[in-house]
C-alpha cells in the first residue's frame, strides 16, 4: 500500500502524503519519545521527520520498507534533538542474578497500572540508546536485524545495548521497588 501512495505523492498529489501521517504518526511518536523522553520534544521530532521524509521521498529506495526508512529518519532527528551531555553512567555489570529474580517476583505482585507507571519511570531514567533498543526489541517486537536497519548500528552494538539495558533496567527498577517498600514500612 505504501508504494501506491509514494507514487501518488511523487507524481504531484501532495495530499496523498496524509496516508503516511495517519499510518505512521503513533509509530514515530513512540520511537522518538523513547529517545527524547519528553512529549513536546517528541512531537516536534515527529513533525520534523514527516517534513524531512516528504522532502526526500524521491530519494527513497524502493527495495526498502517505507516504515524502516521513515523510522531511521525519526531516530536520527531524535538523536539530533537530544542534548549531547554525557549522563552519569552506573556500573550495571555487578547486578546479581538474584536481584533480577527479586525484581521479577515483585513486578508480578503489582497491579498492571502500577507496573506501567514504574516501567515508564525507569525507561525515562535510562540512557536514550538503551531504552530505545529495549523498546524496539521487547515492546515493538523488532528483530535485531530490523533494529540494525532502523538505527544503523551494528549487530554487536545492539546486542551489547540489550544486555546493558536489561541490567540497567533491573538495577533501577530494583532500587525503586526497595524505596517504595521502605516508604510503606
């Protein structure tokens, strides 16, 4: 279906581009938000990405998926939007397996809404590239190859970010759960 609308836009029917906006706006927002972690910034990135994709539609290679090509634009625009200050990195290599088990058991006892709030809070506190890869792999169910196509990063970098991201996620979530438990007691 995308290819039909691409031909229509390229032949001068600019109104046909609404199809892409309608189809991919939520996808673009989700990708951007996972990186910039701010609703307004993510909305700006989505707008900029649609403009950029419209302006560069003629350079779109027909052998790729439009969704992948557009996703790459969104990610690149999101990365440009980010402040390049280095965030304090924590050593997640020392996270013990029993900590991960403890977090998983605690998560199972929470109500679904509480889980969503906690997970969102943890994602917002993580490094942008780690939260992006975790979201694409676990929530969007993209394969590693699809993530490589979207981000332009190597397979080994994606795998490393998945490993570090999981450890970071569990470490931060464990910390939050302990804090909540201390407040309750």
